[in-house]
C-alpha cells in the first residue's frame, strides 16, 4: 500500500514538472483571435479551430474540430490553467496553448517574458520545448522538441 502511494506521488510530481512554461506576465495580445490549427504527426493530420479571447481577468482558449465539437477548453488566469467546462484534461492542448503564447509574444517582449528564448531571423526557440518558424507574423509552424509533432498556425481567412 505504501509503495502504491509513493508511486502515485511520483507520477503526480512528474506531471507537474512536465508542465509547459508560461511567462511571468501575459504578453500583449490583440484579442479575440481565431486561428486555424493543423496538427501534423507523421502522416496523420488533424484540423482545428482555436478561439482565444479575454474573459474575467484571464484568457480563454477554446479549440474545436471542423464540426464544432469541442476538443479542449482552458482558461489561463494568474499563470495557472483552469478547466473550462466538462472536457477531460488535455495536456497536448495546454502545451500547444503555451507554445502559442510564446509564438505570439512580440519580439520586444520576448527576452523579458522568456529569458531562455533564442531568436534569429524568422525562428525563435525555447530550448527543450518549442521551435517557432515564421512564414509571416501571422502564419507560422510550432515544432515540439523531441517529438515528431508540429502545428501549422494560420489566422482564419488566410489561404494555405
């Protein structure tokens, strides 16, 4: 019984430790924002709609599939993620949302918000987490470190 409790505690601690980094303060974002998210993992591709909006002192992230079925809903308040609605936790979505905060932060704010960030030309990297490759300021790819997983992000209405 004690061994089971110890294993449970270690799993809980490892889940907390693997949480994606968030900035100490929120970057300045022009909200609301609607994005088309294309998730690519190997040959498998998924499309989603992501709506980001301010709400009650936080930022609400709502991701839906093309049929409008919710995939993830989170609110970021005071540097903490909170579930929004009855959807189960979605760690991959939280990772994506945190990476988007990093990608959408202005170049002027980047060093203050993410001291370990590296930026060069059309690429910025947070070592051990993400690489962002910009096609333009609104169209970019998020590569997840150590995984064959990437996301192409475009604002709605922009041709692919």
